[in-house]
C-alpha cells in the first residue's frame, strides 16, 4: 500500500483524472480546487475533472460557487437543505442541476462515486467511513484526513491495495518523496519536522494562561480550528507520528520529531549509511495536494519553489517533551494499539472544543487526553463497531472530566 514502493499509480487510461473532493469548503478542499483549476496537460486540456464535491454544510454559498465552477455531477452536504442548495446553484447558473445528496452518510456516498482519485480533506474521525468507502470502490485515496487512518488502523491498511493510499499531509508527502531515494531495507529512521506552533520555546508554566485566540495564531500555516489548536498542543504531531508508523511500516521507536520553525523542510528520511534525505519547499499545502492528486507524477507549477538567490537560515531544535507531552502520549497509545489511538483522538477533539468554549485551560487539553487513555481497556479485536464504541466511550468520559475541570475553574 505504500506509495513509495510502487512505480505505477492507479491511473486512468486516458484523459483527465476524475476527482472527488471531500471537505471542499475547508482549507484543504479550497486549495485543492485551486490546484485543479490551474493544472493543465501538455496539450492545454485540464489535467483533472472534478466530478463530486462534499462539505459539512456550514458554507452553502461557497459550496454552490464551487459546484458551478466545476460543474460537478454530484454535490453533497452533511447538514442542510437540498432545495436551498439547488436554489443557490440555480441563482448562479440556471441551466445546471447537479445531483444533491444530504445527510450524515452523504460524504461516504461521494467517496464511493466512480472516480479515479478521492481527496479526503474532512477533519476528524468522521472521515473514517468515507476513507473505507473510497478504498473499497478502488479509487486512489489522497488522504489529508489523518484521523481516519489513525483510528481505523489495520481496518484502513487491510482495505488498501498497493499504491492506492497516497498521503497529503505535508510531512508524510515529504517522507514518501524522500523514500524514493533508497530501498525500504535501507531506511534507518523517519524524522518528522514540527513548526513548534505559536508557543514554541515556552515552558509548561508559561502555557497555563494561553488563550484560544493565541493558540490559533499559527506562525506559518493557515488551518482550521481543530488542526491549528492541535499544532499548538503538538497533538497534531503525535497524530502524524502514528500516521507515519501506519503508512510506512516503520517501528514507532524509529520515528523522531524535531522542531523546525521555518516549516521549509517538511520531513526527512535517514538511511542506514548515514545519509539523510530532506524534502524542502516553502510552506504551501498546494504542493502535497497536487502530488496526492497526480501521484506518482508531479504537477508543474503547483507551488512556488525556494528562492536560492536570497540568504536564508533553517534551524532545528529538540522537542521539549515536558512542556509538550502529546507526542510521547501518542506514541504510547500507538504501542498499546487496538482502539487506543481512537480514544486519543476522540478525547482530544472533545477537549479542544471545551478549550475554545472557555471551559478549560490550555494545559487541560492534553491532560484530559492522558487521563481518559489511562482508563481505557481495549478489546483484542479491531472492527469498525469497536472503533465507534471506543470513540463514544472516550467522548463521554472526556466530557465527565472536562465538566469537573470547568467547575474547578469557576
């Protein structure tokens, strides 16, 4: 299943690649549509055709504009009204009437649509069912929804054929590119780079009073609320560590995290002879998105390259595990296996929302995740039902602990 180990992608025989974009109104989805709009084949024809779009439903006007611009066959929303969406589309282009899907399973239906590539840009573990649907339908899955792989684990890996799953996270896209430099048995370790987020260099004590507004002030990346907060706590890097372990079949103790505040070196692979291969480019998600859509080919001018005519400096720092224990906590959850990663992710999602609602402090986020994990007893068999049950338990248990923390703050 590793894209680095296959020389042929699951390509259409001719013409543009048919693409479905899940989470089209989010950060990944909007950038993906920009990539699609600018990507042309040598003869000037479009490299990609957007066949299907899905979104949560919070931005119906944007979704309507995306539908009209791409003339997608099907447009799906998890929450909303089909008539309202069709009305918005009709007001923009009266002669265009795509098929409209509405409901919690709408994204899963879109993921199973007959396309060449499904880009899963949904945030959170709700992306698991669409991930499995895309793999079962035989499409290449460009995976930006790391949570679905993390909580699904073996379920996702067993569903994927070789070359079918292509990472879109900038770190894992970087590793996939670096792995082309050697054989699998020549890999010594994977090195994930972390920006350090807005609180890089601060002690645990200095983090006590940090606010939601400060947590969202990421120095280099423009992301949504959940991912940006996870970057501030380093939970995101913990999730990426689990993702790298699952994607590339590298043992957890051979995956390191290093802080690189410039976010230009997106990750590295160290080989057994002492060589380290790094992938570098200015921070721009359009590059890994383009690779995810076109793998194993590159899309010309997907993003701007580094400017080597200007003096620059790249720095690397060890991770302060005392101030930011989330990476080690994620590593432990992955070692426990089973549904522990699902519990890690679900408890974190509940804690992040409580933080942004003003009910808990910044440090309470990861503390709550650790407390919930310590109580979890995973069964021996991993199934979709087991994952869903573990998530439900974790969210309930997290809420109980969050309520207690909130009362202590009052």
